[in-house]
């Protein structure tokens, strides 16, 4: 009888482990799909002449970050041997000695890839290709893993605060999004704005080339965020795991919905210029709400998630204006979405969390938690700002940060990749012969649209 119970217990433990691994793998694959969401969102937000460039960047983000995280990123983040600052074991994912749970490794990798890909949107349309390669290595292999170690490793200093205080960031408002947003801000500032983006200190609108592609990317990201936050529970077999996963997903949805509606209303009010019912503003507001709720997705009441989303929508609008005032050109509003909303999310968690929040729990502990979260996110910002400033500053000194003006004006697709996203030959007969006064660039050097002659192409190819 005892032997049978032992066998049964072992089988049950195996079943639990398999269920948890399957849960992480499924959630990880859904988060992995967010890479395509970022790709479409960014591709639609840039001009058509830079579409191939932004798409290959997103692909290389997966390739380079994957290898770097396998070789040394995971070791820095979750190595079994380490100190409060950094881990230093389990290199090459522990394949030479004690291998970590591969499902956990995969789930952490897709988070790392998310932090890395945030940066490219803010630096789109004028960055040298080699710069992408360098920052993928630095962010994915070193900068982000160190922050992960601080907050989510058992021995990290943020996870072991004084008096038992633990930095509260369930799904990475600070660990993922503030890291990406801070790096994006520093990179875009050092890189400088696109040609024609500012004239006499005033911003000039440079629209992306396809709103439907932006919307498609947004819907994929909305879907991915459900797994991003729900999967952060990291298990499904324990008592209460299913409840926490469900709470996280519901909170993600309502926070994103509130953020999208509020941002759209702020835009409609004219505070951001114009009185439009803006799809793009609504998309970024919804993403901001989902970014902000990451820190407290598991523990906020639903009404608290709505509050976080409402404020996130306003925060996005304010940061969007602030970034322009600073003279920073961010084609994707990545800084406002990820840094602005991520910072708010880290500070909101100690206020609105169910069991430890300032409103709903012990005030003394909640104030200490708020102070610890504030300290943590400030240190994260300083760390990322210093490392990224050194990285991008060095690349600028070496002359490999920004493309030459003539290439920027022509677009990066043909000079850099030889693969235009929309080749004129694919439009059919007659497009291979262009009139001598035809310009492929619809914008002049000042960034304003320049008039184009209208030609009617006959079936014989004559105009």
C-alpha cells in the first residue's frame, strides 16, 4: 500500500510539473507572437521606404536576443550562483552542467525579446543597421538580465528589501517596459530627429504609410498581453493559480480598455492638437493601460485596474507631448507608452494592490512598499540610461549610429537591403518606366509633402 502511494505521489508530481511546463510554453508562444505585433505596428507607423528595414530588425531581435540570452543572458538573470547584483552560473542555459527548466527559460526569453524590440520603434527610419545588432546584444544579453536578476531572482537586492520588503512588479511594468522605454528615450535623443521632423523648433507631422497594418499589430499585441500578464504566474497546477491567472487577464483587458478610451477622449478634447476620434491615439492608450497594469495584474481589484488604465491613458498623452517638447523624435510613441505608463504602473502597484496596497491594506507597510518600488524604478532608469548612453554614444563617435542624410531621404530599404517592401514592378504593366520628373520620395528635405505630377498609364506603358 505504501509503495503504491509513493508511486502515485511521484506520478502526481510529474503531472504537476508537466502541466506547469505546458502552461509556460503555451503562454510563451503567445507572448512570442507579440514580436509580429510589434513588427506590424512599427512597419505601419513608418514610411513605406523603410518598411523592409523595420521588419528585418524585428526578426534579428529574435535571432540575436535568443542566442545571447542562451549563452549568457539567462546566467546573469537567474544563475543559481550569484550575488545581489548579478548571477554568474548556468551559462549556455546550463547545458554544460545543471540545466534549468527549459519552459521557464523560454518564457523569460520572450520577455527579454520584448524589452529589446521596444527600442527600435523610437529610433526608426534613420538608424544604421549595425546599431541594431549591437544594442540587441547589449540589452538582451546584459542590461535587461541584470535588472531581471535584481527584481525576480531569489537573491536579487530588490527582491530582498529591508524588513522583508519585496519589489512588486508582477509582470514587468518596470523590469520590461521601463527598461525598454528608458533605453528608447536615450537612444532617440542621442540619435537625433528624422530630417524634417522639426522646423524652427516646431514639430512637423510625418505620417506612417498604412494605418491598417498598425491596427493589425495592435490587435496582436492586445492578444499577447493577456498571456504576458497571465503567464507571469509561471504555474497553473498549484492551489489558486488558475484564479490568479484569470484575475491577471481580466485586469489586463479592463485596464487596456480604459486606457484606450481615455486617450481617445483626451485627443478628441483638443488637448493633443486636433479634435479627431483618433485610432492611433486609442491604440497607444490601450497599450499604455496594459503596460501599466503589468505590475499589479495579479493583485489589483478590477476597479483598481480600471483606475490604473484611466490614469495610464492620461499619462500617455502627457508623455507624448513631453517627448516632443524635449525635441525627441519617437515615431512610435514608444517612450510615452512604455516608459511613461510603465513608471506609473510601478508606482500604482503599492497603492492599489489587493493585499498590500495603500488604499486596501496596512498603511505603514504599503508606504514602505511604495518607497521601495520608487527606489527600484529610479535605479532601473539610471542603470539603463547610463548603459545605453555609453553604448549609443560610443556608436555615434564611431560613426555607425545614424545613416547618411542621402540614404535617410531615399529610404533604407533599397540602399541597405536591396528589397523594397512595395516594388513598383509588382503594380503591373507600365510601372517600370517612370517619367523623368517623378520622385519616389513624397517628402522634401523639410519633411513636408511635395507635389507629384499625376500620370495616367495606358495599357501600352505610355503616359
